[in-house]
C-alpha cells in the first residue's frame, strides 16, 4: 500500500508539473521549438511508462525491471535535447555527434513503445514500416525508390530536427493542444459537464423521446470540450443511457445514440479536440476559419441524429417525461449559469478580440477559477485545482505519443522524398478520378481511425493523402476537413466502433448491435464530406445566398434521409415512400439547382402519397409493444 501511495504521489507531482509548465509557457511565452517539444515529450513519456504497464499482470515486478529504466531513459533523451538545443541547432542532422545518434535511436524506440501502450499497435507498426522503407530505398520498385539512408542519418533527422519526432504534430501538441486540454480539465472539475447534462434534461426531457434528445444535446456540448468520443460516452452516458432505457428505448439503441452524439462532439466548435489545432498549423489558417468551416457540418450532423431518434421514438410511441417530474430548466440555469461564462469568454477572445488560441485558453482557465468561486458548490479548493492539473496532464499523454510517432512517419517521408512524389502516385492510382480518390481516402481514414485517436489519423492523412486531393482541385480546407471527419466517424464504424462499444458496455447491450445502430444514426455524417467537397458553401465558402441555399437543401436532404432509413413520414412509411424519400435526399444533398428541384419534387410525391393514403383510411402500424421495446 505504501509503494502504491508513493507512486501515486510521484505521478501527481509529475502531472502537476507537466500542466504547470504549459500554464507558465502560455503566459510568459513558449520556449525555442526543440526545448518546448522535448520538455513536453519528456513529461509525457515518463508519465506513460510509470502509469501504463508493459504487460498486463505482475505490474509491480515489471515496473522496476522494464518501466523504471524506460522512464529514466525518457528523462535523459529529453534533458539532453533541452540542455544542448543550441549545439543541436548549429550541427543539425548533417553533422551529429555520436551521443546524439545513440540518443536518437533510443528516442525513436521510446516513442514507438509509448505509442503502443497508449493507442495499440496500429500507428507504431505503420511507423516501423516507414523506418524500414527509409533503410531499403534502393531496393524499392519504380517511383518508390530512393538512395537509402543509414541509421545515423535517420536517427539524427528524427531526433535533432523539426521534421521528425519534434515536427509540426508534436509542436502543436506542446502548445495549442496542451493548454486547451488543461482548460477542458478545469471545466470538468468545476462541474460544467454536469451542468450541460442537467440543463438539457430539464429543458428537453418533456419532448417526445426527450431522454434521447438530452443525450444528443448534452454530448454535443460536452464533446466540444473533451475532444474524445470514448471519454464523452463514459462521462455523459452513465447518466443518459439509463434514462433512455427507462423511457422505453432498447439498450442497444440507447448506447448507439450516446456513441453517435459523443463522436459528433469532436466536430462541434469551439474546441473540437486536438486535431482542429493541428489543422490550424498545417493549413496555415486562422482558428476562426476552422470553426466557421466546422459549424454548418456540425449542425447538419446533429440535426440528422435528432431526426433519426425522433422518428424512432415516434414509431415506438415513446412520449416525453411529465413536466412535473422534471426540474425547472430556468432553475438549473439560474443556479449554475456562471459555469458557462468561461466558454463564452473563450469564443469572444478567439472570434472578436482575435487573441491567439494559447492566450485565449490561458485567460479562460483563469476565468474558470474566478467564476466558479461565485458559488459555494463550485468554489475551487486545492483538491479541485490539483485534480484539474492532474487530469489535464494525463489527458495529454495519448495525443503527445501519437503526434511524436506521426513525426517518425513524416521524417522518413521528408528525407526519402516520398512526400513530394506521393501526391502524383495517389492520383495515378485513382485513375485521375476525384470520387475514387475520395472513396479510397474515406476507407483508409476509417481503417486507421479504428485503432488510432482522431488527431493521429488526421496528421497521417494530412501528410499522405490531402496533397493529392488539393492537386485535383479540392479546396484546401475542404480536403483537410474531409479526412478529419472520417477520422471522427471511425468511432462509430463497425467492426471496430470504439465509442459504440463503450456505449454498449454502459447499456448492457451487444456491442455488434450497438455499433450497427450507431453507424445507421451517423449515416448523414458519411455523406457530408462528399457534399462540401463539391459544394464548399457548406464549409462557409462563398456568398451568403449560396451558403443559405446549401444549408436549407442540406437540412431537407438529411431529414429526408433519416425518414427513409427509419421508415417514417408522419407515420410508418410504405416501401415506395421510403424509396422516394431516399432518392429525394440524395438529390437534395448533391449541390445544384436542378438536383434541388428534383429532390423537392420527390419529397413532394412522398408527401402526396401520405395524404392520399390517409384519405383512403390507411392506418400506420401500431407502436411496438413494451416487450419489444425492452428487447435488445
């Protein structure tokens, strides 16, 4: 017990120092690039190796045999880079010292192992394949061939330059991502997440299928702060899923609603998780531009889920909760409205004052502490502040490891010249067809996203695939948003739908069934990226009229799609009405006045069919029985 307490104290001290470092640099200014990233990486690696065991079981023994030496080695490679950063900058990868080469090999191995512990084998395996490619270039076929590099050159490039481990992904993790993760942690310990759920429950619980709609709104608001689909499912689903089940929804459907909504939280401005900040840096645009591009797709995505859920509960005959059983929405808001002010302040500083994201987040963190002190129930104390620092640091580990590992891939691509040739290779492989390239990109994004965090998927594909899409005429931001979206949707894509599996565990349902339902609920999200590639008005590109028309037709299309999938149109839809709704949805979703008119006509025919059937006395199928509702 004493050793466990001692380890917990060490972890807490390191985590608090990790978060403290980022608070300090966000106020006083970041360090030179290599110093900043290696302090960040050093803390992350040490915490990973002392908190994540090498193997399950026998952890205490392995901690001293394996984990402690790895943690010590992590401190050494970080300290060397921080102390000798001037010499490293002057010598570069072209004239490294022997010590730098040795430490570069160690750093690469440590990053691979830390990433394996945090996100599994997928990303480290990909990085290892690229390392092999760096050594075996002369034996590669055709355009993949290069002159090959020895271990000294590869190790020095990865360790000593800003094109390797310390490249753009880790630089963003060590600046933007870190401070926003700490901001999210302080919001969480101050009770903002619980306020979102409580207020949504009070305001929406009376509606048809109200508990499910509470899950959607609460998860959307919480997800934009947390930036993690699984964390969002666990945080909000423990409250929302039991309520949905009590209201009459199947366990699998309840878990799927939470999974689909929680995944969508990553695409909901203003925070949007780590990948959004990486996008700002890679694209070279402002955070305002990314938020503006994400706003309309997020609205369409959540509207589609709301429609899917509403049609489902309408078929089942599920009503809302009696208002007498619900707390007062105004009472909940009046009691804890002050907790939302830091988020409002963040948006104000980012959008209107146009402070840098780092400065905006730092001021907002201070605002959390000040504003939460206005009520005794949320007043910060040393325990809550310490928990915020600890939670913020621990939440950085996965992103830091994934970004450092992605840097290995990018480093090999840069020195081998593959980064310059890959775009033309992908275009040739797709036969010059944009739709084929987008479809292949979608498949790759979904496959990578099954085992990687969204930020890692985005970094890899922004390097490998996005340049090819841009070369084929796709808007830069539209191309980056494309791969970002599918990285998010991998959380609800069978067979490995991580968020859906988390929801299934909380709901007590089959994971496979929950995953399929979550996929169905999120179906509009799989169409939206193709929509904005062909019609950039959906990501706020173009004139006001163009954007308005795109939004209206998009809303009509996704609601019609929901009706077709769920088989509902003011009652249970007949088979021909579902076909008309589906065809009309696809026509409305495709941009253009002609397709919009065709889509509107098809929806009109579906509505006319419903009217005629009503006149003839057609009665929709009765709602499902209580037994079928409760069945999984």
